[in-house]
C-alpha cells in the first residue's frame, strides 16, 4: 500500500479506483484488475442481461472518472498502474457478446489485454494525448471496443 501516499487505503476512491485493491498487485496490476472485473461482469450479464451490463459499463466509466480524479489529486500521480477501474470498464465491453461461453469469455479477456497492452493506433494516441482521469479511462474503453469487434469477427467464424 506504499504506492498510495497521501490517501488512506480505505478511501472510497482507492477502493474503487484500484477495483477493491486488485490493482495493488505487485505484478501485472492491469491484468489483475481485468481478472477481478470478470466475475462482476459475469454476474451482471448472467442475472440481469446485456442491457444491464452496458449500463454497468457506463456507470463504472463515470465512477472511474470521479474516483480516479480524486486519486490523482490526492496522490499527485498522473497515470498510476494501480488504478485499474479503467480495465474494469474496458474489460466488460467484449463481455457484452461473450455471453456465458467459457471459450468466448477467455477470448474476451485475452483480446482486451492484448489491445490494452499493445495499444495500436488510436489507443496509443489517446493514451499519450488525453490527460487526467478522462485520459486514464478513455484508452481502455477503445481497447474494449477493439476487443469487442475482434470477438464479434471470431464468433462469425466459430
């Protein structure tokens, strides 16, 4: 928790921005945040459906901007790795069409992580040019859209 100087680990902005502290993993915090997002996305989709998951994406994106803004202000950081609520919103996007298929769920995870890590254009441009809490969030949304499109194309072949 030493990465969070200036803010309590119990502050709501910490709990949510780090997605229940999953982003505090010493190794691969973004991947850990994506993994931590999967059960929440599954439960929302399974019990409430695609529309509820889409609303949850919008809600987490909006909440992510608010909590990340607070986190950045209190810690003095610009794009800390431990903030993974952006991964949550982005990871849920391809889950919209993955349904409950274990194979498609795994592919949704892998595709999102691939686009989030490699950052092809325009994701890389957004990552470099949009600053603050919006910048933290928006590149992962686009990575999620890339993963959604890729998963859609894969589903056409399967």
